[in-house]
C-alpha cells in the first residue's frame, strides 16, 4: 500500500516541531511559497490549536525562528 502524500501544512508542522524550529525563509524554500503565504500557514496552525512561538532574531541580520511548543489538546 503506498504511503500517503505529505501535505505542505504537514511538512511545515514537522519543520516547526524540530528543537531548532524554522525561519520563514527556510519554510518558503521547503514548500515553494511566498513569505505572506508562509505566515498565513503559521496563523492556520495557531487556529488549529498549536502553540507557535517566535524567537526574535539575534542581531540585525538574523532571522526570527518559529517553533511549535505545544500540540492541540485532543477532545475526549
């Protein structure tokens, strides 16, 4: 049986679940979207119940990193 295709949202979720998180630029490269669409997917994950935190860039040239710090609570 073939493995189900990974959606772009799932790919972003996996990137954000890593300990180091991901920058908007890294997400854009991975899924081929514009930065405004990438930020929209971050908002969508928040609306779905994920806690997505932003770590401010260190220095002027750095990029902010985003990471998932909490999964949505499951309904019983």
